[in-house]
C-alpha cells in the first residue's frame, strides 16, 4: 500500500472463474462495517452456543473437549465475521470491485464500461430489498452493509445496482474520476441512419 495525492493505492489480485489471475491497482477503498446492533446480535448468538457448551449443559463431554469445541466455534464465528461482516468497495483502474467483509470470498466486479449513469441517493433498504447484504433479484440489486445511503448505478441491460456507502458523494466522485471516459463505453452507440 502506498499513498498518492492523498489517496491510498492498493493492489488487488483476483482469481477468475477460468483460472486466470488478474492484478489491478486500487485507487480508492471504502469499508462500511455492520451497524453496532447487527454485530451485537451476531456475537450474542455466538455466545448463546459457546456458554452452554463451556458450562456442560446437556452434554457428557469432558471439559477439555468442551473447551476445544468452544474455541473452535469462536474461531469459526470470528472467521465468518471477517468474510461477511461489512462491505468493501474498491475503485480500481478498470472496474468497481465489491465484496462482503474483509476478504473477497463473496464478490462482484462491475467494469466501468457497464456503468451508464450513477448518483448518490437515499433509499429504504427494508422496504426495497428486505434488508442489508447482497439483496435483490431481477434487474434491481443491492450490495449494502448498513444505513440508507448508496450510490445507485444504471448498468447496461437496464439494470440497477445500489452500492451502500457511508459517503455516497465521495464514492461517486472517486468512481467518476477514475473511470473518466470509460463510463458506459460498452453502451451501444446510436446508429447513424
């Protein structure tokens, strides 16, 4: 990671479905964590499994086995929280790269050439998508972690993509700056008849 013009530059390596590896410079990174209430519910639910296990309720397992099982549950829970907890948005050289949590396990890449228009907006996550996370179906999808603000993008094929952000105007500005003339480059040009 290095800093240039007040922005941090990251390199991201992505394994494609065909087995090839692509490497792309990231010019802006934004991470939106879960809201405090969601993180609290997650960890309380995990503790609801661990505490009875450690206390030995309804089990004949030796204490060392219960302790190791509890440690395994906590480790698994912490790992899962790192994989799905929050939303990471990377503005890269040729695409917008989204993934849940801190590691790109559940991910999506959106080439700038597919983005026809974008703007910051307020929306209703519960009413429009049934909550936060990777949501939606058909031509309207959302990648969000919390709040009611997003950058909504009109994509080729008349699709809409909402990308949750604590700073939607800044995210929109960074996408426009990096993408430049690349926004909507794959859109069909009007025919000259």
